C-alpha cells in the first residue's frame, strides 16, 4: 500500500494523518485530458511565487511590526499562531478555524462599535512617516534616523534571514523594505502592504475590514511574485458573530492560465459539533480537479472529481484517513504527486490569511 506523504500539514491537511492509497501501481487512462504531472507543475509554479527570499524575509519578520507600531497584535507569535493548523488531527483543524474567527472578530470590533474617522488614524502619530530598522541586541524593530515618509505610512527594513533560526543574519544584510500604508476611508478600515527589493515589488495587497452589528467582512486583494511568476490574490472572509465563518481563497496565475478557488465554511464554531465544509476547484491547461466534502471534530468525507468525473473518495475517523479511487484502480505516481500538491494547497488557506494579516494587526486593533 502506498502512503501519501505531505510536505506540510495545515487546516484541512491535518485531517489526512496517514493517508493510505489502494494499490501499488497503475496509470491514468491515456485518453483522459487530465495530466497529473502537468497539474503538479502548475501548482509548483503557484508555490514558487510565494518562495522568493524577499517573501521569506517578509514572512519571518512581519509579526514584529505590531510591537514597533505600538499596538496589541492580532496575530501573536508567528510560529505559534500559524502552527496550530499544521497539527495532525481534525480537532486541531477545527481549532484553527476558531482561532481565525477570533482574530477576524478582533479586526472588525473597532469599525463596528465606533466607526472610523480622520482622528482615528490606524498609524499612531508618534511613528507615522518613520522608518524602522532591526536591532540585533533586542530582537525588535526600532525607529531609525532615516528621512520621513508620507504621514500615512511606516516602513520596515527587510534583512537576509538565517534559514534555521528564521532571524536576521549577524551582521545585518539589508535586502529591501515593507511599507504599511493607511488606506482607511469613511467607515471602512483599510491598510496596504507593499514589499520591495531592488527594483521589484514582490508583494502588494490591500486589507479592508467592514462590519455591521451581526457580521463582518475582511478582504485581502493584491498579488505576489517571485520576480517571474505572479499570482493574483483575492481572499475574502465573512464572519457572523453567532459563530459562522466563510473563507474564500482565490488565486489566478495568468502566465500558466491557472485558476484556484477554495471555500471553507464553518458553522457553530462555539460547539464541538460544528461542521467545516470544503469546496476546492483547480482549473488549468492540464485539466480540472475539484474536491468537496465536510469535516466534523472527528470525522470527514471528501469527494474528488477530475474534469467533472468521479475520481476518488477520502474518509477519515480523526486518526486514520484513507483515499481510494472510485474505479477501484491503483493510483499512479503522477496522480499521487498531484494529490499531494492539491492537499497542500487547500491546507494552507487559514495560514495564508494569517500571514497576510500579521503585518497590520495593530493597525486594526
């Protein structure tokens, strides 16, 4: 029996603790338009847009921006906040959804209760327009003597990162910068994040938060690139204050004509019996993969379709997860590789939201 291994575990993939594939060999139908190796290559290209050294530096350092601005961070301690979705049971998958809902609720509290005005700038006047540099002695960002910027933004210098410690190398090697820009207008809180190294803008997205007395919405719209492949991002989260959460995760990669759409819907998050519903579609020149199903705290059932046709079924009891082809045939190596990448992709949805919100948590608190 072939065991499907996952490069990373998060949110949805944590349910697939030990995925057992039926059979040891086999091939897809030669007439099938679906190309699993091509699909793997498409998804690898999507992943590469998030894999530049500049993005890695941004990911490692952005959670330190909150403290420098002077706010109470919404995303606490980077590794701890993002690790919960990578653990190996359906209870932790659900816990990731609960934590995400709590963070989103915190972002929506201010505009819902107070509204937004010019006197409530997201960036404190004491640091507006200033540039922050990293201090190796304290492991924090401190205000530098660099020239002032526009008063609606602050800048954080990026540095080369040690791949083991995920901390800036000593001595510091400056590699770029991140601008956090207050885009608040009317009753909508908004902040733009721009990540630049050399002459390339590697990341540029805007976060907005709006809410009513009963629900709220957070959106993240922009793009990320490794300098070659660009992925256009559209993340949307709708939270009802009675415990429901819907996360929509869309990526478009024009260079490869690939479109990825994922929706995760959670009901009754305050109850252990709450359900997570998953809908994923990947469309591209190598075929279409769709995945639908539901998870509770301990059980799960997913149906996988290829180009609209039934392909495989995934079941889990919270400890062991089994995936079998619906036609009873074994999986080929290329199909195994494609499924690995599909699971990794959908599993990163909540953590992707966390990474995008991390730099500006204090601006929404």
